[in-house]
C-alpha cells in the first residue's frame, strides 16, 4: 500500500473514531439497533431477518421506509427475529428499518432489497485455502475482521462473465473495502478498490478458463467490525439511467450509461405516484440475466429532456428544463441554447456525483453576442451551480464539460435549469442532534432544531408535516422573518379521536412554506446532519433525508415543579409583571435546565425568563388587547424540559394576588384665586403587600394655562404638598384637577392616578 494511501486510510480511521466518540447513545433506555442478518431481503418474498442490538423487549414495534408487512417472531434482549415481506412495488436498493420498545425508538439501519439470495460470512475463511464456497449468483453478508481477509471460492465456466460489487459505506458501514480476484494458484487477476465516487467497489470479469477462483475481501484500514454486502452475479455495471430524472406517476423509456450500457436494451419503467422520496431506484438487468443492478432516478415536477432530443431541435430550450446528457468522448463539450427572458432569474445546477457518476461538471453561460456571462466556480463541493438573471431577451448558450476533460461511457450528467431557490430549511447539521424521539402521552414533546438558509426570501416561514401525522401537532410552526435558525416543538395531540398513544410509532418529515408566498414550499432536509454523523457517506439514501422516527411511550411522573420565592403579587395597572420562582427538583437524576416557552400562554400574554441556576426571574407581559382589569387567581406559563432524553411540555399554574399598590388622594382644596399660587395637600397610601418606593407627583390634564411644578417624594413620606397656579385668563366657576404618581413596583414602572377633584 502506498504512503498516500496509508495516510488517507489513517485519516478516514481518525474521522470514524471521532464520529463514534461524538455520537454516543443517549442516556435513556431505548432500543439500540446495530445490524440485521441477512443485510438484504428479496423483493415480494417473506424473509426471516434477525436484528442485533440491545434493549429489545416485547412488544416490539417495527417501521420500515418502504411498503412491507412485518411479523415479529421472537424478542430477546439483544436480538429480535422478524419475518419481512416487501410489497411487489418496492424497488431494489436501500431501505430503512427502525424498531421501538416501550422506552422509545431506535436509530435506523440500512437494509437492501436485493434479488440475489443471501448467505452469511462463516467467520472461518481467513486463509485462501479455507475459502468459503459460494455460488456465482449470491449475496454475502460479511464483517471485517481487522487485518484478516475474507476469502470466497466459486466456480466459473469458460467464457462466463461474472460481476462483483461490494456495498459497505453506501449502507452506512465504516468499512473501506478492497476486493482481489485470484485464480486457483493465488495469482491476482483484478484489484478493485475505491470507485471514483466512493469507497465501495465493483467490476465485471470474463473468465477464459473453467475452474475455481477466489475473491478476497478486506478493509483497507484493517479495522474490525465493518459490515459489508458482497454481490456476486450476472448483473450489469451501469452508472446511471437515461434519463436521470422523471415525474412520479409516469412511465419512462429508460436506457443506461456505464461500462455495460451497450449490453442493455431500453425498457419502460413505471414510477409510482405519490412516491415520498426524492429519487427512485431503476433496476437494470442483462437479457437472460438473473440478477440486477440499480441506479437512482431523480423525481421532479418538470418533465425531463434528453440531450439527444435537444440535438435534433433547432428551437431554443424554454426554462425551466432538466437535461440528461453524457460526455461520451475525451474533451467533449455539450452545448444547449436556452431561451432567456429579460429579468428572469435562474439557477443552473449539476447532479453527477450524488447519482454515482464520476463527472465533475463545469458549466459556462454565453450571451447572444458570444460573451461569457456566468460560470461555475470550482469548490470543495462535488456538484456545482450558478445563479444568473437574464439582462435581455435572447438565446443564451450553455456549455458543459468535465473539469478534467474526461469522457466515456460512465460520464453522464444531469443539469437542472430552474428558478432560484429563495430559502432552504434543514435539520441542524450537528452530530449530537437526535433523529429519534420518545414522546409521552399527554404532556410529551420533542424539540427540533432547524437551520434556515435565505437566498432572497426574508419573510416568515411556516413548518408543517409533509403528510398528515396522527396524534402530533407542531406547537409553534412559524419561524420569524429574517431568522436564520428556529426550534419547533412537536407535542402530543389531545384532540378526541386523534390522541397520541403509547402504541404510536412511525416516521415523519417536515415541509417549509413561505408565509408571504404560500405556493413556495421546500422539503426540510437532513443531508448536512447525515453527513455530520457519517462523514464517510457523502450522499445519504433518499429515504433518510429529513426523516425522523417518533414513538409513543407511557407518561412518567413529574420530576420538577416551580415555587414562588415570595407570594406573587401583580399590579392591575401594570402591563409588565415580575416574580422570582424557585425550580424544585423532585428527581435526584434530573440536572438539566428548564426552558420557559414564550408561547402557549393566556391569550394576549407573553412570558420570558432569566434563569440563574435554579432561580428563575420571570416576566409576564400583557398585550394591549388583553383585558385591562385582570382578576385571575392563577398565573400560568409553560415549560419544555428533557429527562433521560425524553421531552415534555408542562403547564404551570401559581396563585397570584392582584392589587393597586399605591393610592393617591387629593385633600379638599379651598377656593382658588386666578394667578395666585395655592398649596394642595396629597395623601399617599401604599398597599401592605407593596413596599413603599420613592415617587414623582405631577399634575395631569390641567385646564389650559394652569401650572404647577412636579415634586419628588421620598419612600417614607405618606403626605405631600404641591403648588397649583390657576391661569389669569381662566373664567370658569370651577375646574377639575388630577395628579399622577410615577414610581416602581416589583422592579417595573408603576403609574397611579388620583381621582379627579372639582375645585372652585
């Protein structure tokens, strides 16, 4: 192994170690699902699958990302046996499986739907002389044994073509597999390491002589425990379908690109309607073949266009358009003429590596005069794009080529020319973020952290379920305008007939809608999160993108409460009220802080909290539309907390007394003389529950021209004297006077008005 390869292997090993260290399991006793045996299930057949893990207990609930019937045969603490039957409409490729116990759900594992029968690595095949016998049409589920190789012996006839494929990192394994094909003497015929787009490998070989041959499999990092699926069969080696995109619910005539594309005939493929994921796997099988390969086809609302269809048309291409093409020769440049409309903004984006193709597509746009006006910038991203606004009507030429000027049967590409996305929403890409939630009945909840990327839209965004989700609701679905992050709370629904129960289990996804333009919707994705958790898997399976698993669990006892540090007293005249609350922990293991929610309060009220250890300084604010004279005997607020990984939203009610902290009374006033100062006596009375505070007294709403200076009154003074001067030109027989006192109560501004008094 070369020095460069050793360094690369070491770096991958260190990354994998870091990921394991940063994604340790949560402290609660949910089931841990590690793997399945076999790793693959044959389509439309009942296959017995044994799950391995920890914390399994009956009744065990199972959920799959595809349509399937699952029967639980037996459950033991570290393994569970299932009979799984996929629907006939389920395509080949990766699917997800989750389990849940009474404690909550597990993380997902990958299964394959594969038309090859399965056998298991026997664990005693670490020498070429001890190679495990397999058929030349089989799938082997194996595990890396560190520095030891796994050897498999099979027989081939003269002229027979056999294909070999190993899937490891594509199914979530950390293994970096290498395959060596050996003849009966141990001579190496083929060495297959990384593909151009990943660590997994594949190849096909035509055997000249009949005889026994051996395939060696090992981890290039010599790490122990990595799972792999070795596929040996007569399937074709293909890179992508042609077209590479389609509309759900349609029939598409498909051909293929890749090394064995010439061996395949075009066939019609039916894409299921209402398919929930971004891509559908298209199977490819050689004529008279017994096993298949599969490649992803992107699902889009725009009908796809083939490069060959554009070549025979003399008309410019209308936007939006999705183009499937192929760079068949070295240095090939494909050109497409787009019809540009003045002021129209477009994004031109390539899809190659995420479809399993090695192409690094460089794109350039030229205006009608032939001048280059836009191009992709080379970056660390595998797939590039650019945005452009057409300055004038006209025909614009889009030129595409491989950055390294490569070409060949496998150098396909997909180009999407459409409107510029104005925002995107993703699950926060942090390896510690959960994708599974145990939600208790009644008060159960889950906090979902979201990241918003804005590229033109700055308005509010509404988060909703991608499809109706029984028993759950989103408590605070709106992300504020201009916000770059958001946290939404899932809560157990209590609506009659739709209640969340301890038996509920399934997956959910979110969709984000622009509030100002409701026709603009985007799926909430988790590509960044999946990459953070599995950096060796740069393109997660379509079924895992944005997917969360949620299981119902029984309600648990309360583990904290709030108590007022002193009796809660609110002033009727104040809009803002404060109080100090002590967090009382009733469970010794509960150590976390509690989040006071700014919503789910009484109508037109809001609340905020500043915690200092277990003392919470609370502030309630009454909106302008709230009833002014408040007499409620309880003050309410809601909190979110997590204990052992399980969240809950809890409502709290505490007794409150409503008072008028300060009364201001004007003593009887003698007859006033216009233009002459008059001393007016004032009485100040503080409620016994309101500590006296310094205050300012001032006249309020005096007749025109009347005057009188405001005065400051110390806290210990119960009376005060103010001067009042009637206007010289006042001609009335009497007038109304009134005082206002400004002070504080419970740390908030307080205003107290005297009654209006009539004077002669």
